[in-house]
């Protein structure tokens, strides 16, 4: 597992990465599958989305895994081969959200898969610098993704 500071197309990001002995397509499918996010994402309790596999422009809601946490809206801002990024709204109650009408505007963690050869890839989470503390959560997610890939 590695941790680095890198420049991406979205600016500087803290990158948490792990090499996984599984095909890139398998990990790309896991990362895009909204029904599986709670399975590998330690901070995700639930997802409400009309599509199973995200693509650019996909919108929905995500609930963080903390008691009483309200839903946060999200929008997939880019989804190209082996990389997707998103923006989220602050997790607000419906009453507050209706008054403030806040859409998904905060850049969130990017997700990337790098093919490394036959049957091997690197999965990378791209964290905005102000969210660098989230690297611990991303490390747990990468370990879970590795386990899920081995089970497949």
C-alpha cells in the first residue's frame, strides 16, 4: 500500500494506492457498482441511485455510516476508462437542504484503476488535500476490495 501527493486532472490529491492480484476490469466494475459501495466502503452505509453502474452525470444519494447521518446528494463529475470522480453535498437533513437548496458541490474522493499486466492492477483513491485524514478509511476500503477480488 502506498501514500503519495500527486497532481491529477483535478489538481493536487493525496493518493492512497494498493496493487491487487485481479484484472483491472474486475476492480473497475466493483468501484462503479453502487450496490456494492457499502460492501467495500467503510464510510458508506447506504446508496440510493437509479443506476447500478455510475457514468458521467449519474446522480443519487449516499448515507455515511454513522448513526443518524442524513443523506448526501452526489453527482459523478467524470467517468472515463478506469477513473471516476464525484461531488457531494454536505449531509443535511431534508428540512435544512430544502431551505438552502445545496446541490452536490464539494469535490470528493476520486477512484482510479491502473492495469499492471495480466491479472494485476493498482487501485488508487484520490483525496482532496483538505480531506487527507480520510486516507485511513481509504486504506481499509482497499484491503476490502482486495479481499472481494480474491473471492470472485
